[in-house]
């Protein structure tokens, strides 16, 4: 930062803000010289890990015959959950994520075992030879089925203000709707990869493509049953993450470290992209519904929102993600008397995880769906309804979770954008175009965004 300020002064400018500065790795990344985990020079004698995965979504493991895996060319070691000397569960906050399948199958593609071999090809080839017998059980894939069977990874949360049911019943106008929001694959530049190297005195050095190196350190230590300070984690750059490597990079680091510890050699575990996409979580799919009561001017008097997060088989970070979806169900609008409910539903899917926005987008879209539904009912432009319900003295300033919205610039910003962007003239042009175009249609929207940067656990916001 000092260098930046000095160079700015040297160029006859005292401004640091608005000064163009290159990303510190930009040149190396463009030239291809930036080192990712898979680019590191491997120590002599490095061996390679792969995982054998389930071919069903739910069941009880009856038997596991890995003799063909052990006999496969180049195989040095094979491990199951029974070979873990320390913690068998690596759930980041709550339990539910076994390092390898532990007596039951929770989702399609769940790793049963890990194999170590002299080459990547031989390890992956051997991983296909496991003979696992599973007694299938009924699998649950949708939030509707999960509700029916009362399957939740964490308790349901709710908040709101006023008497939403009474106010809804008395509202002059009402409308309701449902919205299914699909998941999303992270597709990071470099996939999940770890290189574990045994060190002196039982220590372990781990190079990992992770957004959370301290958690990797903790979990590797717990799995190996060694002291935390005996694990050193090195993470120079990860080639993209945006949540996909926040909790779910730890499993591969733990497996590589366990195999490295058992065989006293460097072990590299790099998932092929197809396996990566099977065994790691996505953005949470949501199935949400709303009911909103409003007056003839489009002003909201009462709102009920049901938020249903498809969390997959375990909690992972779903508690906080569904919370954030709930916190953003109002977006920039006062919802009147409100009742917001958030369910964390358990399904036989890979455990869904952090993704940029962390539940916020799946919540905000509900507020905008309500605005659009009201606009259609009133046969007015959606921007008119949006402006009518923005937080402010004439509507209300208390969120459904009890926080007062202060220093709100949304009305002023939207009014300026509306004018500067010639919103209404462009809307008229688009309406005319759509009237005369039988196939191609155009759209236009101006929407606010309220996003809280804070953590949902208050004590994490001290800085």
C-alpha cells in the first residue's frame, strides 16, 4: 500500500482511490507462470490417490470386497473408514460428513474407499474394481418428499413482525406464487486437489486448493489424531472457489494426508472433473412460496414466505445459508406484517455448500417475484410497485428480523436511475416492439439489491 501511495504522488496525483492497480498475480497468470497446486514440482516417490464411489443414492452397506482393488496393477494401499485413526466425521460445523462411507450410502457418488497407486491412471483404474453390496433404501430427492418424511438437517427457523395471518385475511387484494430455483456447479478453474508430504516428528505438510486453510489444518490433525501444530497448510492460490472450496476441499486433503502418513511418502489427490462434480456440493436449490396482501395502490400490508432449502444429505453450512435466504426475502422492501419460515431439508443428494451470495440471491428473488405478481394483478409497471414498497418513512423501516433500516438511499438512487436511464421512454419502445414482434420479445427491469455483508453468527462481525 505504501508503494502504491508513493507512486501515486510521484505521478503528480495524491489520489489512491480510483488509481488503477494491476492484480498482484495478473502478469504471472496471463503468462501461464502462476503456480497452482497441480503445477507444483512433486517430490521424488510421490504416489497418487483416487476414490471408489457409490452407484446408488441410498442404502445400507452389506459388504465391501476390495480384494480386486488391492490386486490391481500399481496399487500400494487401500483405505476405508475403518482405517481412520482419529475423527471419522469431518463436518465443518455440525456432524454428518463421514470422511468415507460409514455403514450407509447417503448420496450417489459418495466415496466408499480411497486407493493409492504408482500413477494417476492406475489409481483411477483400480478405484473402479471395488465389489460393494448395498441393500437399497428409499431415496428422497425433492423438498416436497423431505417435508412429507419430516427430514431436516437442522431445525426450522422463523421470524417476522405483526399478525401476518390476520392482516392477510383483511387485505383488499392478495396473490400467491411458487418459485423453484435450481442449483449451480462452481466450475472453478482448478478442481479439487491436495498434495500431502510427511515431515519429521510425525508432522504433515499439506498443499491444498482451499478457501479455508485453517479448517483444513484442523481436520487433517483430527483425522490423523495428531496435534494441530503438527500440520502445516500452504495455499498460494486456488484457481477459483467462490464457496466450492470453503468446506469441501478438506476431504481430499484429509485422504491424501492419511495415505501419506500410512505410507510415509508424498501423496497427491486430484479429482477428475467428472468425479469432482459428482462428489462435491453445489449452490443450494430452493423451492420457495409466498402469499402477499396489498391495497389498490400496490402497497404491501402483509406477507408470508416459505423458504425450502434442498441441503443434501448433511448440514454443511446450510443453517447459515438458509438463514441468509430468509434475511434477504425482503430485499429492499417493507413487507408489512410478516412471517418468514426457513426449512433446512435433507435429501439423498451431495451435501450442498457455500456459493457466492450464500443464500442471499435465493432470498432476494422472492421479493422480486412478489413485486412482479402484484404488478400483474394491478396491471401496472413493476417499477411502480417496487417504488411504492421501498423501505422509508411512509412505508416502514423495520425488517422482518427486527433491524431498523437507516440511511436508506434506495428511493433517491432509483429515482435518479429511472431518469438517467430513460426508463419510461425505453419501456414504451419495448412495449411497441413486443406488440409487433410475434417471436422475439424484449424486457426491461430496474430492481434494488439489499445485501448484508455481515455473518449470520454475530460474534464473527467484530472486525
